[in-house]
């Protein structure tokens, strides 16, 4: 046996496919000197040019590994007094079994195929690249295991040493092209595996040349070349430690019916990332290349039909600062997705002679002189039937004399043919006089639970602002039925849900009371509801609020933690800090922040801490963040609403002032929410509802208590509410607030 010595084998770096040349095939040792030129190997052990790291489009190659001169021994790792020429046989560490494993070597001590980072960790003194990982090699005379070659290494003293070098050094490494996959021994290519990416192959003649899980097959490179290569079957290549350390990447694509979008997958600590390409979608007018074919806002869809980029037939797609949008053609009005012809005749936009008939045409109009007149329609000679009283115009129309006849035009606020003119009801064009509609929904949470919900609209044109209502523990969405009408009166759509384990939703798996603090239970139910409001085109998701009692109050804080949801304003009745923190999976509120939340609690709630929670969390909430502590009451949750008449009007007032303050309803009149629209012939009028004061367009609540216009007893307290007031007998008195009788505490023994 030849005496054991530590050998530093330094071969030329093999360039990573399309990215970096800094992945060493063999450990370069620890020589502190400057590395030799990696592109000019000086011994037969160098394998390939390291690639072109400076080529355009390649990734940053990352940190370089320390190198000694290529093909020479590291003098710090080899005993200079040892006569290398006296090595006459290989050490026993290089003997292997039939399957290539070491004989007489304890795995993990630097044996053949053990993982390594440098030469010093290997008993052979040689650490090199095999299938993308750094492993210990073995010294050789002229034979190596299958898939390895015995290569002479220049020791620097003129004596040649031989070590086994892998044919599969780069197999399965992510690559962009073939430049970094080959060695001087084997011509490998960057194999195209389709949309999942490209990975280095290994040249082969038959399946016996390939490791387990690979077949020798004709493969096509990312550049279109073909050759016999070891290719992965059944499973895709995974990231080796080398690929992860260098952050190697491969091109990839996402492809579907609409097209193909290119992207990249990168090796990281958690493995090969998913493809970061966009999902192709049908190209619409938005200034984006939705189907990734290199063009934007295409008018021809994927099957060859003209869809006008999603715009209406009477519209075109135009670029703007935000990308692009559909714009109706001249003579049409709308949002570009829907375009209606503008009737220039009715709108008074035509320049016809007053004695001519105006005829609307798609996108334009025509003028023609009436019978008995001559001219081009813009100028006509006149016979005045109107003065003679022979016309048949409506009393709500204007009679215009024409030559030999007359023309009737409906007055403003009326529509018709002039002989028959009907009043236009501006009030019916808004939500104030429309009936709500209800939809039963089944929402699926992120963990697959089915949640029963009801979505109700106030009627009229949308999109509508909305409020999510979450009931308290052990109740159901029916808790909110008495309050929906007042919310609809504000123009709000309402979404009520049954939390899991409640009402008609799926049951809660586990201890029922655990869901009060389970971050994977009720918070997921609320999240599913919020996402529905966000994605429903009938909802104006810039104006979404949330109201909750008990556990629903806790969810207001969870939903608005970090102000990360679309919920703009929250109202929490009887929240508790421990469930909030448990649902957020944090021990203390330090570092937390919430959106705008109006917190309400009873001072002496039997469950305790609700009022304290409002006070403690208030500094963490964005303004406006008022709190209301109802004194001397043990009520909590929905009881705060039912037993304290001022609470619900305060809730409505908060929603109106902070959720709907800048919302503009899509209605045909400008009457206030708390006003009644009355249609009049050719127009309409607005009048504030009882309990409000203003011109009908603007209505303010009348504080009957402050103005002393209430009818409360002298022995009662007056509380102002939205549009009204409430009376409550003072302590020591009994009655309905309007009439209060003294309680005889002595007789009652109280």
C-alpha cells in the first residue's frame, strides 16, 4: 500500500449553467495566494471553461471560493518532506465494494462519496463535485467505479497523481444554457424539461451509465441541440447543497389556454422555488400584457375572435397614465365596457332647424325638414300650426312650428315623443325607494370549512359599500336581523355569517370553547367573508366596515391587525384582550397596530376586562378610535345593543361619519341618506326625515335633549339618538322615561 498523504487537488472551476463560474469541480484548498486564471487550465485535471459570468442577463455569481493555482498541490496541505515519488500503492481507503462503497472506512470520516467542503475533510485528500454536491473522491491507478474517470493530477513536483473524477459532476444542476454543464471528459447539455425548467444532463451511451432515477435518452438542450444524456424520470431535479449555496436558477414557464408566461425558479434554503412567472390570462384593455405574447390590449382573443380587448363594440382601448382603459366613441356614453348611444336630439346637442325633425343615429344624428318645408334640415321655411292651435302636443311639451306642420318636444324632466310626455321619476333611480335583496352563500375557508352566510343589498345601482356583521359566541347570524334595515337605509350592503360550530355552518372540530382563542378557527371564517366582499364586483371594496359582538368584536381587531385587510372601519362591542392575543398568536400586544376601531363595552361586564380591553388597545388603533364605556351595566355583546338604546345609533353614526364620509352613491338624485325624495312633475324635492334638520341634501341630527324638545319626565335622563331620543327614569324612579314614579325603597325593602 502506498503511504497515506493529504493531497489538494485543484481543478478548473466549472461554470454554473447560465449564471456563475464559481462552482469548483474539485476543492481548491486554502492557499491564500491569488487564484490562477480559471479559464486557462494548466493540467489534465482541469475540466472545462468556467463559462461567461459577465454575459448579459446572467445572475450575480455570488461569493467566490478560495483557489490555489489550478492543477497544483497546496503546499500548506502536503508534507514537503514526504517523497511523493515513493507512493507505490493506494491506501485501503480507496478500496471499494462492488457497488462503489468504501471498504474499511467509517462513513462520515472522509470516505469515498462522503459530503465535504474542502480537501482536508477527505481521507484521500480530494474533495470534488459529484451530482451537484461536494463529496470525497479516492485515489486511483487506472480504474474507478462506474461513472468516474481516473485523471492524472499535476502535483507541482513533476510527479503525476491520479484521482477519480465524476462523470456526473453537474447532473441535475439548474441551468440556463449548456456552457456550464460540460467537462473536458464529457460533453453534457442543459436539458430542457419543458415548463418546469432546464437542468444539466450527463452524456451517456446506455442506462448503465446513469444513476438510479435516471435513464439514458436522447435529450434536447435549452438551445435546441440533441444528444444522449442521463435524464431524470418520474420526479424533477432537486436542489443540491451547491446549487442552494450559489442560488442557481433555471428558466421556467406557466402555460395555459391563454398562452405562456416565462419566469425563473431559484434554489434556496427551502428547495427549488415555484416558477415566478405570471399566470396567462385573456388580454383585456389595461395596458398589461396579460397573456405574455409581447403585446398589450389585443383585440383578437386566443381562438381568433374579435373581442375588442374586452371593450364595448362602440368603444376603443386607449393608453393612459394608469395603463389603459376602454373609452366610448364619440356619440356614445358609458364606462367603455358598456356604451349607450347619446340621443343628441333629446339632449339638445343637435343643430337642426327648429322647423326640422331630428333623428338620432348610432353615434350621431340627422336633421330633415318637416313636411311642408324645404331646406337642408338646418334651415327650413315655416308655417305656424302652433299659433293656430291645431297642434296635438302634450301639455308638458314644447310645440315648434314647422312648414306645413309642427314639432313637439318634451320639456325637461319629461320623456316621450312630444305628443305624449311622461314624468321622469328621479327618486326611483336611487337606493332610497328600492327593496333589499338577499342571497344565501356558502363560503369556503382556507382550511376547507363551509361557512353559511347571507349577503343583502339595499337595492338600486351599485357598487355598494358594505359591512360585515359577526355574531357573538353561541349565537347565529340571525342576531343582526333587527338592525339590517337601518344599515340598508344608509345604502350599505350587509354580509352576515355563521361562525363554524354555529347556525348552519360546519361544526367546529375540537373543544367548542377552544375556538374563542383558536387562530385557525374563527379568524379564518372572517377572512373568507372579507375576501368575498373584496372580490364581489357589486361591492365597493374601498368602503367596507366590520361590526362584531363578543367573539365578533375580537375578530374586528384580528381582521384589522396591521391594517392589512380591506376593512376600513371596525366596531367592537365587548372585546377581550386574551382571545385577541391568542387568535393573533402573540403573548403581548407590544408591536401590534390596528385600523380604525370604535370600541364599546359595559363597565361592569360579568365576564370582566371588556372595558379595560377598550382602554388598553385604544393607543394601538388608528384614528378615529373612540371608545364608549357604558357605566353601571353588566351587559355585554348583543345585550349592549338591545338594553341600551343609544348604542346602535352611535354605531350607525360612526359608520356614516367614518365609513361613508367620502362615498358617493350612484343614484339619480342628491337627497341625503336621512331625507325623503319626492318626485314632482319634471323634477324632485328633498326633505329631511323627522329628527333631522337641513335642506334635504344635507341633513343633521337634531339633539332633542339639548334643545329641550323631548318629552322626557323631569325625573328621567334624555339620551339623543340618530333621528330621535330616548328617555330613561333616573335611579329611584320607575316608568317608561316619559312618565316616572318615585320608588318607595322603604316599602320595597330595597
